[in-house]
C-alpha cells in the first residue's frame, strides 16, 4: 500500500490565509510522533474562498479539506491520517460523496491548470511524472519539423490568452518566416489587470509547463533566447521560476544542444517588471526589457519582424504557453474538442468580487456567464441581487445581468462591449455603484497612461474629472455627452491598446446603466448607496431607543440627543463615514 | 555609501545598459529607496546621463525616492478589493497611522503605499505589511494588525 500523502496549497493566496503555519504544524506533528506519511507543498488548488486548503490522499481516495487552521490540521492528522477516519465536516471536495462545493470543481476542465495544486512546483521530477517535458523531447527525438509543430498549434485553434485573442499558431508562423540568426521568445507575465491572478497561479503552481511551452516555441520558430517578463509584485512566482530554470538546466532541458540535438540551444532568464501597467503591451514590454522607459511604439513593424533588440520576437502570455505542451503531447484535437467554432479550448478565469465561491476556474469556452457565476461560483454573497460582471479589467466593461446568458467566447463577449481580456471576472451586486466603477477604472488608466499620446494622457484625465464630479454630486447637464465625445477621440487617437480601450468601462456603463448616471446628475442620488457625498444618514425616531452608541462612536460629534430619547444627526457636520449605521443595533439609522 | 553600491554594480557589466532597471531594483532592495547619490553613482558606471536614469526610474511605480518606514504597508486597490470596500480600508489605515498614501510616519515606523493589485483577489480586501499578506481585512482587524506591529517594538 502506498503511503498516505498530505498536500498543502502553498501559493501566495494560501500563504496569505495562513497555509504556511498549517504546513509547519503538520511537519512538526509528523516529526514529533515519528509518523509515516508524506507531506508535499503544492500550488494553487483554485478554491480561494476556502484557503488554506489541504488534501489528504490515502488508499481509499482523495479528500480536500478547506478553511484549515493549525487546530484543524492537528485533528485531521489525528483522525484521518493516523486512524483512517476522514473528518467529514471539514471536507470540501472528494470523489466519494457529494459536498456543497462539488459544483465548483465539477464544472471545470483543466488543461492549463492540469498540474496546479497537484504537483510540487519546486520539483522537476514531479512535473515529469505527469508527462512533463515529454512533448518537447518527443519533437526532438521524432525529428518533427518546425512546420509540423506550428501546424499543430494552428489546428488546435488556440488564441492568445492574454486578452488579444490573436491565433497563436499564426503568430508563430510569422516569426518562423522571418529570417535571422537571432530570434527571441518572450513570455508576457506582466499580469497588470487589477482583479486577475491566473498567470500568478500558473507560475507559482506549475512553472515548468511555461518553460516547456516556451522551449517548444523556440524549437518551432528557431529562437535561441527566452525572456520571462514577470511583475515584481509576484516574488513567489519569480522565485519558483528561477528554481525551475535551474533544475531544467541541470537536466539539460535548457542550455546548449538540448535533448542531445546538435545546435538546438535555448536559454531562459527572468526579467522583473517595475510596476507599469502599460508594459503588458508588447512593444512597451520590449522597451522595458531593453532598460528603457516602457513606452509603446508604432506597429508595423510587428515584433515577429523586428522586436527585442530589433530581432524577430515571438511574445505569448503565460496561460498560452502553459497550454502548449498538452496540445503537442495529446494532439490538437485534445484541445479543440472543447469550445465554440471560433474560440477553442478552455479559459482560466479569476472569479472574484461579491461572489460566494471566489477562486480560479478553468472552463471550456462556450459556457455561459450565468453558469460560471451561479453554478461554479454559487451565486452572490449574502443573497444579494446580481447586477453585473466586469470582464477584461480596465480595457473591458461591465456586462449587465440581462446579458448573463451570453456564451463565453472571444466574439460573443466582444459583442457586449466588454472583452474577454486575460480572465478577470469581478462580480458586482446591487450595492455596487456603476458610476463609481467607471471612475475607478478611469483613475487606473489615467495613472498608468505612459503619456505619449495626447488624448490618452489628457483625455483620460478630463474624463476622470467629470466622473469624479458626478460621483460627488456636482454633475452637470452635458457631462454624459462630453464623456461620450472624449471616449471616441481617445479611442481613435491612441497608439496602443491601453489608450484604445481605456474608455471601454465608461462606454459600457453608459450603455447599460445610463439611468444611474442620470440619477447622480439630475437627482443627486446614488441608487446603489456607494457614493458617500450623495448619501444622507438620518435617525428614524420611532426605532431609536436613545442608547447613545451612535453618538459615542461619531468621530465628528455630529449626533446629539438625550439618553433614552431619539437622537438627531446634524447634516452639516456629518462626514458620512457610516459608523453610526453599522453600530446601531436597532436599525434606527436610515440611509438614503 | 560608495562601496555598498559598488558591490551591486560589480555584478553587472558596465557596457550593458539594459541592466539599468535590475541595478536600480537591487539598490532599492538594499537601501529601501533611490538616493540622488546612488543615481549619480550608477550614471558614472553605465556612462549614462543621470537625467535619463531619473527618466526611467520615475516612469515605473516601483521606484521610490524617499526612505521607507520600518513597516511598509501596501494597501491593494485592485478591482476585487475595490468592490469589497478597499476605499474604507485605506481611510482606516491612513487615520490609524496618521499619514497619507506615499508618505512615511514621522517616527519612521510606518510608510504607506497604494498598489494596483497584488494578485490575491480571492482574499480581498488585502493589505501587505513588509510583504506579509493580511487577508479579508476590516476596520476592526486593521487596528489589531497595526497594534501587533507596534507592540513588537
């Protein structure tokens, strides 16, 4: 009989929730009691809402435990590992019986995330036992031609997972056709879209799949150098990538004459980004790798012709590369059997916001937004009403509830005005103000604009001023029209994707939630109750018991009243912090 | 000062100007910020005008030109955190330590920075203190967390 295995999810989010302590605790118990079971660290298991997660695999099957702390870990080791009796109340998923979290896992198809949460990301041998490096070694040993590799990628139908959606195989073909002695492969790991963390999870959970994907690309287009441009905000991802690169080099999977093939040289190094959203744009990214300000340039020439150091360069996103080894090893049909006519395969989404079960999900293209949110995600927190979902981050838009049956593929999502983007899905309920959301994104793009194009630099600032004004109750007639006019100009006169898509969150919000803008401007009201300056807190005299809690907690002494008498809020002094509303036990404060 | 930076510079060949960003990152890791002196030092080494180095350094959000506090607080203002109330979180931290984002408290104890997204969206709202994440923070838990750091003194 195999030894019982305990896996602890140790990606950034697990660690943030306290998985490090749980891991140490389990190791301590094993040592102290000289127990015979193996403990393994692994990457993101995906159920962020249940972190820290540990999985126990014994002779009877696998059991995933959620919300584990040190005490629960002790109990699980005591009862399950030692005595073989699973602790049912902490189990969130198992093959053996149904749990309330079953739907989260069952609706998924894992290709890019095939190893995340399964293997130890810091051990190359574990990657290899799961078929790792078999794709690239198969190509080299079988003397498969680069053309055939590219054809396979084209046949799989995979499109760029960073958000652009350009067919990956076609991109490779362009780079292959460019004649040069030196070519580069770049992996874009500058995941800047706020609200998305798919790439981080892949890098932390399965770095070798990205390295293998890049090596296959190098084989196909004839590149000798690879760069992974990773956000400096992801220290754990950078650490694990560097470990993975070291291990691959030792095994001869990177370096000179890879897999014994004379002249097949490929090296990868990690370049840390320095915190600029615009560097996710490919030409800006290359400028940054060259040590310059990360500003985009005009295309053409495209990177496939003249990229890094003016040499042909192929840039793909982390998730795209992570899919490649599986496509090569299992054939294009293993990928394109999922999806719709024009969008094949699966896509990873980071499901966050006001959702019950937030986390990382990989679903086949063609599934509807509603299925993802209500089936996998379990619906909205606190049983509030679903209002909209934001897709595509600062370049995307808010898709309203009545369009929730839209299927997820590049073209259907584009038709709503949002974009597929890199995979952020931020769910909003009735208490989220759409004007405030539009302002939030404009604030972001305005700060991140590199300043090269006038309309992007100044136009976004003007749009932000107008939106701020509306949120503060100073909106004027004509503001909406001015926003629309500016949006058109910014889109038309910007060089790169950042500017061209910056107005999207405003345009879609105006399209679907115009009434909220009008309520802010004309009635000076925020229907969602978010915009502070438009709120009024008043005491409901009938309900107030005169307990004085509100008055004691008011930091600006705006509440007055005698003990056991109804209190009164002085509106001129009130700073609308909401403390009285939250502290009142009798629901005697009304918010309008 | 000179010798400290020299150790970092020696790791990078002087003729490769593409190493500018990694050099600045290493210096900031070491000193906590980029001082005028260190930028001039780099400029001499790479034979690059210091104006150009400042041009690059100010372009990226990561680089700072003032020293950090002993405990560096990063408040995440990503979309998921925003939807779950990170504005209030930021207000609360600012009130608690008495400085605004981008500043360092007078006693040098805390510095505060707003970051776009630290990628822990599943645990929103999140703050990080010296790289340690604190998940699902509330106004009450912030007080507790910060008091814990104060008590360590």
